[in-house]
C-alpha cells in the first residue's frame, strides 16, 4: 500500500505530508470491496458474471466479449458462450463423412429473442477461440473448424458470419456461392458486419463504418501487423516498425480527408486484382503523406517496401478502426507497445509507463494557456498525456463527458485542441527517428501540428554552437529567440515555459564529457557547499546526463512560477558523498521542492530495472534570493509518498487488488457506454462485479491536488 515517506536528509524543512493507506487507494466508485474474493486461479466472466478458470483462451474470450459489445454494439443479453455442436464433416483422407464436435466460444443471436426461445437458427455470429500455438492453417483447430461450424449452422441462410482467433491472429469468414461452379465456399472477410449492418456496407468505402477500438483489439491489430512484417517479410531490425509507421501516417491522413483511400473492402483482398487496387490507393496516399501533409517529417525519398500481400494484410488490420476517434489511452498503449518493444530490442532505449506519466501530469495540472516542454521527449508520451489532459478540460467546458466523448463532441473541441498543441506544446529529442515517432504519436492524437525538434537540449544555448533545429526552436517558441541571442559563456537563461515534464536519459555509462557543454552548467563544475551557499569550483571531466538535465530544465522554466516534474534515480536524492550533496544543495537553492514520489522496483519493469522517484520542483524568482534571513530560502510543506503498487508486476503482467488472504477482490463497477446516431447521443450503463488494478498512482495524484488546495487527506 502507499505509505507516508520519511523526512529526507536533504533539508530539515522538508516534511512528510501524506499518509496513504491501502484502503484509501481503492477506487471510489459505487460500492466497496466485494464480499466475494476470487480464488487465485479464477476470473469473473463479463458476460455471465460467473467465475471461470483462468487460461489464455478465457482471457481472449473476455476481450472478445468487450470487443463485440463496444465495437459492434452487440448487447450482452444477445450473446452466449461455450456452445457445442455435433456436425457432419467430409473427411478427405477417409473419403466419407465423419461426425465431429465443434465448439463456439461465443455466439450472437438475433436481437431481442428471450434465451428460452432461442435456437441454432437464430445465431447470426460465431466466434471460435483456439490456443495461442494453433496456426490458422490447422485443419482440426484452425479456420477450417470455423468453416465446418458455419456450414452446419447456415443451411440456406446468408446472414451468418464467423471469426476465428488464437489471441494474436484474427480471421473473419463467411459462406459464399462460387459463381464459376455454383458451389458454396467459405471465404475470407476483412471484417464481419455488426447487427444492423450489411455486407454491402463493408464493401463500400463511403458506407463502411470505422469502429471505435477497444484497448485489447487495437493492441492486437498493431502487434499483429508489426509481427507479420517482422516475420513474413523478413524485416529485421527496426525496418518493420518504420514501415508500419508509414502506413499509420497514411491511415491518419485518410481519416482527416473526405475521400477514403485507406480502405479494404470486405472481400477485396481475396483476389489479385482487388489487392492491386488496395496497393494503388495506399501508394497514392503515401505520396500525399511524404510530399504534402507531413513533408517536414519525411525526407521525400521514402517508399513502402512491402509486397502486395503484406501491404494488404497491414491495411486490413488498421482499416477497421477510427484511430482519431478511439480512446486516447487505447491508442497510446498500443502505439507505445510497438515503439518501446522495437527501440528496446534494437537500441536499448526505454520509455516511461503511461500511468506514471499520467500521475505526474495530473499532479501538476497544466491548463489551456500553460506552455509545456519535454526536453527529452522520446516517442512523445508526456506530450500526448498533457494534450489529452487539456482536451478533457475543453470537453468539460462544452458540457461533454470527458471520459466517454462521442465523435461530435470531439469535433467541437478539435480546433481548440489543435490550437493548444500548436501554441503551447513543445518537444525535443536528439534522435531523429524518435522525432518521427513522437510526431506520429501526436498526430494520432489529432494535434494538427507537432512542435517536435531534433537536437540535444543540453547543448541549447552553448555559444557558437549552431544546429538548424535548435535555431528554429528558438525562433518558434514565443519569447525565446530574444533570450537565445543573448546567450554567452556564463548566462543560459531561457525561462519561458510554465511546465516541464520529462524522464531524461540517465546512467554513469553515458556521461557528458564535452568541456564546452560542461562549462555552461553550474552542475558541470565541482562545488564549494556550505549551509548557506553554493559556489562553483573546478570543472568536472564528466557528468551523468540526468544531473545536467536538472539544471537545464530549471533554466527553461519561468522564474517564480515555472514547475517541473522529472523522473530521477534515487541516488541523486539519497546517496551520501560530496558530489550528490552538492547536486541536492543546488536543487534546493535554485528551486523549491514541491513533492517527491518514491516508485517501486516494478515501476519501469520489465523494460529496465531502476530505482527512481518522481520529483516536482518550482523555480525560484530572483527576488526570493534577496533579504533571506537566518533560515535561508523559504520552503513550503512537501508532499511525499511511497507508491507500492503500480498496476503491473516485474514481468509486466497486470496486478489486481487482493485481500489479506491473497485472493482477488471484487467491486461493484459501472460499465458505461456512450454512442451517437441520427437520433442523438445515447448512454447506457450496467452495474456488475469487477476486479480492479492495484495502482497507487491515481490515488496519490488525487491526494496531492487536495494538498495543493489545503484540503484534508483521506484517512484509513
């Protein structure tokens, strides 16, 4: 459970303000902890509200229930699970029919038929779930098993469709008469129609709906597309990732335009001619991407390096969904999953988990007129969370539901969001490829314009050092160019930002050694430290980058009001020795400590093992250094907490809340869905028992906001 953090040795003035408890950290929805703890090896079925044995297939089934309900608007009451059918199938090797059992993991019935009156003739959709190791070509458990079941159920009907999945691959199937021989055959589909839709809707680009993806289905589609390229196209290294990124750019541009080019008809991929049409449309779209819409991101000589089959496969995976309309967290997690996996594997680069970013942003609470910078932005995680934090404020202003906005509500705030991103959001990273990845992340969240620059932000302001993007950054950020022109060997004052959010690269293995850079930093020097002073001494030969980032971030902040939220290794905050004491003394002299949140070892696992804290500071105004008395610079109460649970374990697996006996706890939760059609905006909710992720970070952010407002903390 989150706990009170003890006073540190850094300053006698720093007090521990927060007393956090396990009971307090539970979400404050209707109801409390369930009286029915879940046994270790079971989970609660979303469809039946019954306990089921945990297995990979059961988890896929639960995700598919959610997908059918949210993406296809299938009522839970119209679904059923685990139906077995005795069918007759022709055995080619034996030359005769054999009696087999085929199991449907899920079926969808015609709308509104009471359970006691349903029959097999009322089934309109069938879902089969195989083990992860099962390949689609497997004759007994693969797609053919689904075909057998469709033939058994269809009889003379044409309104029955099926889906097969092993949790990674997803295939849609239907029965269709072959015009050449008159036989009915099972054929592939790029999707099956939702209730109320027709196959013709899915064949027509102007009529085909774009589905609002669930988190699991979008993550599966992204991973499936990436893994297909990595394996089937033999794209080693990070080539598969960048090819996928090219196509995501195409998809986003297509959604922003009125004409639909990023489209694969329901059966279009089944013929070479159809595949050729898809390829031609997407190549035409990619030329627009690199030569017009995003020419500042591309060099212009890029090309799609996929054969027709691979390109159509990826296009099929992406084309089902509205990337702009899908929940921002779902997009962020799916995108950052493939980004972090690729860059971890190829370059050893790691990124900040989304829930840590969200806690930092919610604690600082940037508003619509606050200028924000991430000077080591990586793939843009902090910037995207800030953008969506402000988007929620805009949605609340127009009376929309920030948690579940419908497309028309998102459209109403679209220009406000784009204007905010254009004026107030800024990112810098030294890696050119990461600049493109960050820009894609921002574009996918509908920012309209990405202020992402490529240079080493520690070098910004070094005299006589000129980098094109660095100069453009100085010109574009309001008020910065004047300060940039005044830079010299002793002054690096660039305080124009209201907030900085960052997780800088850190480690003794990647020190900054350039004496020209080190000479411009206080912390690039050794220091003579006394209780009431900090004085530069001799230059250092090398300094870890995270130490210089502390000072660099401080110089970017507005004096007196600018605040930073930064991830730092615990060694800076607690290690003994003159060097770290000098760093802490500089931090407390130049800035006021607002909060410090200890993260558990699991915080950044399984990407990297590091003990780190989130540190929140305010830059002091020059007037604060004048007339200080015996007590030195002012220091207000400091919010300090220890997070013990961050929602996942050491292997990255989700961790849910458990009782004293170790069993999972059930809570009363409200499952809400909002949608719109020609009749307006609709909402429905259903109360059901759910488990909850064990994550202290949202609660810590909530208590910090109470601390800022002078409100009492929640007690046990």
